[in-house]
């Protein structure tokens, strides 16, 4: 009988049992936690916890994209900067642009799709921040990184609408809503307030019956910027009632019914659910959230004649240039300005007729906006824009007193402003008219 011949297995043939055949697997880019690299440690120093998380997440993606760890990236960047060839010197600028395009087109994110333009642009800002915090400035040519057009999704409620939302809430939630409105605080700062600190100011205010009372210099949770809010009468009345009904001994000012401190999301849910109960109409594609109260506060303080730098310090905004050192006002002057501004953020002074008047004016503005849309259809966009601009030129000359409906010319000017704002929305031909 002939011998049985066996065929030798080729080296590249996959062995039985499903074993791996890749003798040179790709080495991981990061051989230790990314924050342990020297370059990342320097970049993260001094940042808030939430910002650190964003830096770590984005820089992990960027390291994987370029195939180097943070220390290697920084060393290579510094070597490139010594080159006389501008193209070599700007190698990482090109990589950042490529990373931007990758995030928008190829990256498989949490939802199984690439990032939106705004999210990708924010991520690129983190990478640029990594270089700048390591003293390596990035320089781009015009057009390399265009900031995306931003569209505000938030609507700004009127004081009358805020009163309706407030009235639809329970005792605790009333206190949160009015306190947020009258301090202009971000939700993250509100949930971290300590009960004892506020009770001290509240007691002094109620005993003296003098409002507003300064809450002193506080520090924002995210940016670490100092800010200086005030306690107004409406807030004091709501806080007194809320604290009288508290049964827990939690050190935090605002807590749930089990005595646990709130999160930002909890505060937003309280506001949006109260708005739903009050039947506040929100246009399609827009949103009403508790952060809108911060916008209302800034707008109303400006309407009351408060200097913008003072408003910035009340809200914890960065005061540009050297102004921050020299514009802190005397406390007495600040109190006087705040006292005069109180009526602009007070809901106790909003009467039922005022709310009704606001709704009538909103309805009239909606009708005028419909008229502009009809005009656009009949006469074209450009002719309608010119008509709107004419109304806006006339608006400063139109006056009307408190307790009166807006004059027709002013209504048309309001609608013209809304039309032009809607027309700016890129690629949108349909408009949703907000109705009272």
C-alpha cells in the first residue's frame, strides 16, 4: 500500500482552534492612564473637574488619531517649532484640521454616528487648549477652522410667563424658580449653596426689612470665577416659607424630599414641569429650560440701567481686560442700583392685567409676523427685509407708558425683529409663530 501523504500547512494558514495569527499586533498608544503623562498633567492643572473630564475624553481620541501619547505629541511639536520650514512647523495645525473633519465625518460616537459641527469644533478647542496650556501656540490660516454658525434654541420667557410658571409650582419649587430668577445663578451653583449661609442673610434681611441684601462674594463651580448676587424680597419670602416646611437636617439649601442634594438636571426638571403645568407654549424646534432665567436676569438688569460690568460681576462672567481690578463698585452704590432694579425682576408686582396685556401684545406681534410672511410670498425676501429695517429704525422714536398696550408701530417693529431673526436661520424656509 502506498504511504499516505500529508500536506504541510502554509505559515499563513489560520490554525485550528481560531488562534490569532498576527505576530505583530498594533501596540496601544497609551500605556498608562492619560492623565499620568507629564504634558496632560500640565494641561489639566487648575481646571474644574467637568472640564478635566472633557480634556481627558477628547485628548484620548486625538492621541489615538495621531498614534502618539501626549508627551510624544508635545515633544514632536517642540521639535517642529525649531524648523525653518513653515510647513513642517505647522504639522500639528494640519493634524488638528484633519481631526476636525474626522470627528464630523468618520468618527463613530456614542449614538453610532459622527459628531455634529458644534461638538466637533468644541473638541478641537480642547486640543488647541492642550497645546496652549503647554506654551505651544497654534496658528491657523483663515478658513482652516471656521466656527459653526450657532442657533439659539432657547426662548426667553417674559416676567409674566415666569410668574405663571412660579404659580404652577409647589412651595419648594417656587423658592427655586424665584431665587434663580433674582440671582441670575447657574443651576450648578444653586444646588451647591449651603443652607446656613443663606439663612444668615435671610434672617438679617427679614429682621431689618431692608432689601436687597448682598449674599457676598461666591465662587462659580465650573469656571471658578467669583460673583456677587443679591437677595431680593420675593426670594426672601419664598425661601422663608420653604425653610419653615423643611423636615430634614441636610446642610444644602435645596434638597429633594429625602433630604438629598439636587443635581442640575433636577432643577431643570422642576422648571420645565412647572412650565408644562402652566401651559407655556414653546415653539417647535425651541426649548424652555431653567438656564433661560439667567438670560432673563441679565436682560432685565440691563433694562434697569445696571452697568454691564456690574451685571457681569453679579453673574460670574469674566470682565475683559484690566476692568475687573478697577470696576468693583462701592457696596452702597451697588445696593442702590440693585434696589432700583428690583421692580424689573419682581413677580409679586406682576398683576393679572399685566399678564393679560402681555398675551394680547404677543398675539398682535404674531399677527404682524404672519403679515410679513405673506408679504415675503408676494413681494420677495429682499423687499420684506427692507420694510422690516424701516420699522426697526422708527422703533426708538415710539414711546408708550406702563399699563398700556404696545402702539401698532411698536408691534410691527417687534414682529420685524422676529422676522429678521428667523430669516437668519440657515436653510430654514418654514417658520413657527409663537402664540400666547
